[in-house]
């Protein structure tokens, strides 16, 4: 759960950054443009496989699962990427 008694402290920005790191086409917030940052995320699936996702730009993501590194062109290859860990 992400909670704060205050508004404008980053809750929505954090959730948007997470979805963006997972390969979704998510807009930033007023004060934080996602496509101007490199965002990393670690995903562990039900089979205990670990994936390091590095979103370089709005259209480019790298997935490293320790065995190999694969790049994805987004949104064209989003389904292929999500099939790895969903």
C-alpha cells in the first residue's frame, strides 16, 4: 500500500514510474517527465526468475535475466516482454 496524508508528495509518480519501467506507455506527471529518466525495475516471477528491466527511453527497454540480455522496441514488442514475467 502506498499512502500519505498529504497530496503532491509522489504517490502517483511512483506508480506511474513502476508501470513505465514494466514497459507500459504511461505519461509522466506535471513535475516529472518519465521519458527524460532511465528507470530500472527488478521483477521476480512465480518461478523465481529474476528480470532486471531498464527503460532507457519511451521506445527502448532492456531486459536482463542473468542468462541473456534482450532489448525491446516499445510498444511493438510489449506483449513479448510481458510474456516473460506475467
